[in-house]
C-alpha cells in the first residue's frame, strides 16, 4: 500500500526539505564551536526523512544505501579514534598542525574559526552521518511495518481469524 498526502503537504515538504538538511549540516559542522554536534545534526537530518515518509508514503528501496552510510560513519569514527592510540584513544592529533582542521586557536576567545577543532569536527561529521542514516533506517523500517499491518488489517481474509505470533 503506497499512499500520498495532499498536494499542499507535498509542496510544503518539497519547500522545507533543503532548509532542514542544511540546518542539520550546520549543526554537525559547527558542533565544536556552538551547541549542537553530530548527534543533534544527524537527528535533524533524519527528521527530513520522517517528513518525506509522511508526505510521500515511502522512500523507495534505499535500505542498502542507509545501511552502508551508517556503517561508513561508524567505521570512520572508530578509525579516527584509533589513529591517536599512540597517546590515548580519541587523542586530538590534528589540533594545531595546520591544514584544513588543524588551524591554530587564536589567543583569547575563538571567533568561530571552524578549522581549529582538529579531529573533533571530523568525528562530528561521521557521528552525524551515522545517526542520520540509523534514524532514517529506523523510520523507514517502521513505515514499512505500518504498511504491512494496514494491509493485513484491511484484507477480507483476515476477518474472523486469530492473529498468532
């Protein structure tokens, strides 16, 4: 059973999906400077999945893609944590080294330079990827199960029969 909401709901969904995802990415990337981070940003990105499921009734057949994204995020997070094992696990080995995430923190208050976090922004990115994929996968599976239950409930052969586990 594949349902669709009204044209208004689908139009609003189409309008809101991009800002929701952009806000989630903002939370992930700025997590080491402001409240937010990988988990919060991933949850916001997954809320766009919930909106798509509500508006269109399905995400298609993306279970394998979501599982791969979840595995990639978790694997990369663990690898970054293990790369610093020479000192301690989760050692911030990129801080102050220069480069894209190894900028030197200025004296005094940080003016919001994203490149000063070392490994923390990388970990936030991969946690965000893992959380967004995992929650989206959960929502997708729940929507599939709901459709199965609705189909069983509405089928005429199910009337008068006892449901057994």
